[in-house]
C-alpha cells in the first residue's frame, strides 16, 4: 500500500510512524484509519520490529477526528466511522510489541484517544490534552469514555470530558495520563532513547510483559497471576532468558 498520511521510518528494531496532515493539525480521516489499519496488520507479521513510536508532524500530535469529514455523516455512517476507529486503536493494544505515543503538540478528541490506545505517553512541554467533543455536541467516539477512566481514574475522566477543558502536559502528568514530560527540542531524542532501551531487552520478556498487563487488567487478580506464572515459566525455555541470567553472573551485558 502506498501511504499518503503516514510517514514510516524503521531502524534498529524501532518503527516510527509520523502522522502527516499538518494543514489540518493531523486530523484523523478515513484515509488515516485505512493506512494505520494496513500498517498494523503488516506489523503483526514482522519479528524484526520490537517497538513502535507514534508522533505527529508540525505543532500538533492530532487535533481530533476530521470535523469536516464528520460533519456530513448520517448516524449509520458515524457508527461505522466510530467502530472502525475503535478497532484500529484496539490493535495498538493487542499488538505484541510496546507502542509509545510521542505527543509533540495538540492531542485533542480523537488525538487524545489515539495517545491513550498507545501503551504509554511521553509528552513535549508544549503538548495539550483534552476531550473537547462536548463543544461539538458530541461524546468521544474512539473509546475515550472507556480508556480515560481506566488510565486517569473516574473523577479525571468525568472532569475532562464534561468540562471539555484543554490541559497542559504537566497537568496530564499529574493525572497519570502522561508518563514523562520533555523539552520540545529533545522529545524525539528522549523517546528514541526509551524505545532503544526497551528494544535492547530480550523480546520474549517484553512481549510477555505487555500481554500480561494488557490482558490481566480485565481479569480477576488470581487468573492474571496464573497467567503471569505461566508466561514467567515459559521464558525459562528461551535462550534469551538463560543468556540474561548467565550474563548477570558473568558480570557482562547480555548478547541478544
Ligand atoms: N478537524 C478538521 N480540521 C481541523 C481540526 C479537526 N479536528 N482541527 C484543526 N483543523 C484545521 C482548522 O480548521 C484549520 O484549517 P484552515 O486553516 O483551513 O482554517 C487548521 O486545521 C488549523 O487550525 P486552527 O487555525 O484552528 O489552529 P489554531 O492553532 O488556531 O487552533 C486548535 C488549534 C485549538 C487545536 C483548533 O484547531 C481546534 O480547536 N481544533 C478542533 C479540536 C477538536 O474539537 N477536536 C475534537 C474533534 S471531535 C473528535 O475528535 C471526535 C472523535 C471521535 C469520532 C468518532 C467518529 C464518529
């Protein structure tokens, strides 16, 4: 597929996707979802990529769903648009590898929902977060009502969605919506360092950790603990795990 909106670079086991519609602050249209859906399907079958980074071009991460495209929709179309978007963001969660949102600017509406579909969020000091759909007479439509309360807590989710407030990266950090705030000039460098650190670990453990935390959160505690014991023990059959422990004892870096 020829990508028109996604700019993709792959190096050192890390894929970086830049959403590029800067004239409309990277607003998400149907074409974006088709491209992202295709790219994520492609990624499922690759074992040479261990971390995915998503960012936006220009001053915005993503300023929401494309309002001009949405404004002409009938209810049935809006339902399809919402479900398709939800399914694409859900793929980020079920992808085997970790996904990091590098939030460089506005993450509003669908942009905040995209960032929340990622495994964690690193933000520039200039980033702004919010779910302003209420200003358009709408609710969030890409599972923002579901993810925000799970990530930032019930009170913060109700506060942000009911007020439609735009908040700073520092406020998002305090809410747990963001894990780290960086200087704008060093955002990508800092994110790539983190991605490199994760990608330099034995990939079996990284994949298991994402699966355990993602699946475990909707399971009873005991079931999640059993899942953990199974994944933990299975790693003992992997060469990378043996190498990790032997390298520790031999006081050297593991060779993965
Ligand atoms: N959709 C379409 N175009 C947009 C969007 C958007 N979400 N955001 C910005 N643009 C366009 C502007 O229209 C403008 O275009 P033009 O130059 O042709 O006038 C261009 O981008 C630049 O924007 P501004 O001039 O407004 O830039 P400012 O720096 O002055 O303001 C803001 C930046 C504050 C981000 C402002 O653009 C804004 O408020 N944007 C809309 C934010 C918003 O409401 N987002 C939520 C959208 S709704 C949503 O995401 C629902 C998701 C679920 C959908 C489910 C499917 C049914």
